[in-house]
């Protein structure tokens, strides 16, 4: 898949999400199959999702770097997925999830933006 098609998928996932109130998205294609995207979503309850991804899409989606950080309307962490290599003891290293605090780390597969939005919908009771 070309990087522009991936960026279009991201926009479609956001457009299909009924609880997104405001979206700011920046994309930077770094070639036919590689690019960077970052975004900030304000949700209907005032919570926010900040995310960034550096991906290669030539042979499927390869998330070289990612972070999806979901916070309540006061800025408190609800969860964050990332692949920063600082929790070597997690079975899915470097992929992991912070749940409710930076100290509670659990194993996790790399999520897509659509996966994260679906999880947020469940947390909010919107899905």
C-alpha cells in the first residue's frame, strides 16, 4: 500500500468515529511507502488522544515508531501504547501499553489508530 493510501485510511477512521469533536492531523510522506503522521484528537467528553507514527507500508503496515496517548479532560493518563525500547522485561518488547499510570506496563501488540479509537469508544461507553 502506498503511504498516501495509509494516510487516507487514518482520515477515514477519524471521520467514521462519532465521538471525535476536533481533529488536527499532520502527515509527511518520506517516499512512496514511508511516512510520518501525528495527530491530536479532542473527543466529545473533553478527553484527548495524541498520537504519532513513523511507518513503512511497502509490505503491509510496519510501525517503525509509534505512540498513542489517551488522556482524560484533566490531562491524566488513561492509557498509552508505544514501542520505545525501555521495558525489556515485557514479553512483547518493545511493544507495550501503559494502563492508568506510567508505572503499570502490560504486554501488547502494536495497535492501529482504528484499534485505539475502538478501545476509547469502549472506555467512553460510546461503542
